[in-house]
């Protein structure tokens, strides 16, 4: 959580150095909805009957990170070029975790993967009656499957346009 806040602060400081930053873009309906959601979380933490550990664990991924993204993403991503860069970086990560999943399937698990499976108890959910559920770089196979299904993939047939410019489109 500290790293997330630090990187967000650095991002906002870099944006404030530019004169063309439109901070109004960060004030959108999603930002306000996540502020209300964060206030709900804080009220639940103050509830004497709550399970404090559960609310403390979930406040970062379910309230704080969405709030930061709802504010920062519209401010940072301003043009079509920014969207294309975001999709390109995302595609590089997709290729990395796909190669890791391929390696797990065809060459076996690494020592860290085996530690996760046998010492930390991952074998209970990843080695099942029908075979092995591969998990790549993720904490479980469900995350691997969801990220694989929702990932952008560059389309190789559109790397160059008729006038010679390089263009990458995403499916």
C-alpha cells in the first residue's frame, strides 16, 4: 500500500510540473462514487460489530486503489496515443505471463512455484482430479484465466499501413 501511495504521489507531482494538466478531468462520477464507497468502508471499520481484519485487508484493493485509478487515469490518459501506449504496455505483460504459463505446462514448475504448491498449500486448489490448474505469475488459476481472457492482444496483420507508417491495432 505504501508503494501504491508513493507511486501515485510521484505521478501527481510529475503531472503538476506540466502546465497543460487538466485536473478537472479527475473530478468525475467514478471518483465521487469511490469516495462514497471509501466513506462506507471507513464507517464499517468504526462499527463495533465488524470483523476489523477483513475490512482492513480489503480496503486497499476494493476502495483505495479504485479511487486512485478513478482520479489519476482520466488525468494521465489524455490522447489516443496514451491509450495506445497503455495497451502496448499491457500487451507486453500479457506476453510475459503467457510465456510463464507455457513454461509451467511444458517444462514444469520453478522452485518458487513448487514452494507455493507444496509448502504454502497451493496444491489443494491447483492440483485437482482433472489435472493441473496452471497459474503463471498470478496467485491462482482463476486470476490467470480472467487476465488471459480480458487482455488485449496486438494484431500482427496490422503492423504496417499502406503508406508505410507503423500501426498496431488491438483485438
